[in-house]
């Protein structure tokens, strides 16, 4: 097996012997590796930003260790997964954002075997490995990993065209988009640092309203330096920025909904529905293939599209398999909760939300400023 990070690529020893291998990277590649990775993306099934070399340019990787595993067959890349190595925990992707792709013509069984060998090599000192995969990939992972189905994401096929996509929206969604346009809401990409700063204040208000942690402005702005794979669309009303949507994309591949913030006072203007529609229009003009809406809750389902499920594949490498035990206990608690009366369940959820909100508000209020 090949695990070094230099730029050479293994070649088959003879015409009768195929070279099946992998390569682990911990930084942005150069030379032949970069070229082969880019060629792979143009012929892969899920070409997302986090499955591209630009994954290594993410600001978050300055604080944690990122890695990529490339499956190699001769002089071709046949599969890619990326992830984070955080102490004892190795994680590739999220339930709403797998970071794995295969060459469309590849032998997926072989490619997945290569990726898993590389992943476990990276995880040699880890206690827990989490790998999230798209629907249809879980069968190639193997029984060693404990699998849990996830809800997945709403995925729009942009090749259908704008008219067909709009017709698939719910009636309420189409009405809201028309209302936003009638009210005079406009949408355009952020053009300069001043507009990003103005949007930051919208983000801060939204985060406080949702009881979420707030990034410092400098850290927030760093995300928009990745102009080759990020787009910030801003909604304005009477010249004021009232909402925004952030999308990630892989050129000629998949666009992903990354984040959204809006002023509470502007919600009556329906800017969020219009923002998604303008993002779809932009993606179609750019020749992107799909739009992953990053979840499957009701607001997103109303845009139509197929729900693509995902699966968490977990490998517990801890001495006493403590993570497996915790998962088992959590499943039993969930099963018991489902047998409780609906009224009691609702009260329990309300109580949990109130406690979480108070704790989040406390943490935000007393968070150190440096």
C-alpha cells in the first residue's frame, strides 16, 4: 500500500497486475496528484466542495487536522474521502454532508476497500471513527462498521431546468417567492468587504435569536475569501441588507446550501424563499448539476426534489467499546420515549428547549472576549 504524501502515483507492475492502492494527504496536493484529483471530480458521482482539493483551504483546518484519502487504480483516482482528525476521533462528513465520492465507472467495492484501508491507517491511534456516506454506498462499507440510517438531504436535479424546478415547488413556496418580488426584495452577490460586514450584523442577530454561538467577525469573513467555491447572496429591501444565504459549490458539480441568516423584522417579506430561488437560477447559469439543500426539514422539502438518504458508519476502537454501549443506551431511551403519551412528550421537548436556550444565553453572555 502507498501512504506517503509525495506527488508520485503508483503504476501497475504489468499488464496482468492491476495496482490497487490509496494515498493519504494532509495538505493541498501538487503536481500529478492534483491533476488526477481534478480529473476525477469531472467524472465522479458526488463532486462536492469538501471532496475537492480546496477542502484543504478551509479556514477551520488552521485549528484542526484535516486529511484526504484517495483510492488509486493504476494512474486513476477512483474514490476520495476527506475528514477531520480531532484527537481520538476521526470523522468524515456529517449526516447532511458526506465528504465522499466515487468515479462513475469505478469498481466501487475495490474503491471503497482502498478508502477504508486508508481511513483506518489514518485512525491508527483513534478510538472512534465516523464515516458518513450517501445512499447506496453503505453496502460497500462492511459489517465491521455499525451503521445507522440518517434522514439525509433534499437534492434538486438542476438539469431539469428552471421552469420544471419551479413547478415542483409547493404552492406556498411559489407564492412566497412572488410576494418577495412584489414587495421589492432584490438579491445579488456580495460585492465587497463592506457588504460582508453588513451581513455579519444580520448573522449576529439571527444567531442570538436562535441561541447559537457567534463567530468573531474576522473569523466569519475568512469563509468568504474562498471565492472559487463560496457565494454569498444578499437580499435587500429599500437598500438595506435583510438576509443572506451562503452556498458552497464544486465547479460543474454540486452546489450545497451552507448557511442562512435573516432579520426577524424582515421575515414578512419572504426573503429566504427568494434567496434560494436566486441561488438555483445562478447555479443553472453556471452549469452546476445538483443543489443539495443540506437537510430535509419541511421548509426544504417544499422546494421539491428527491430526498437522498445518508448513513453513519461508526467503528468503535475504544478498549471497552464504550461508544457502542452509549449508542445502544440512546436507542433504548428513544424507543422508550416513543411509547410515552404525546402530551408528555411535548412537555418534555418544551422543557429541554427552555433549558438549552437558557444555557446558550448564559454561555454567550459570559463568553470571554479574547
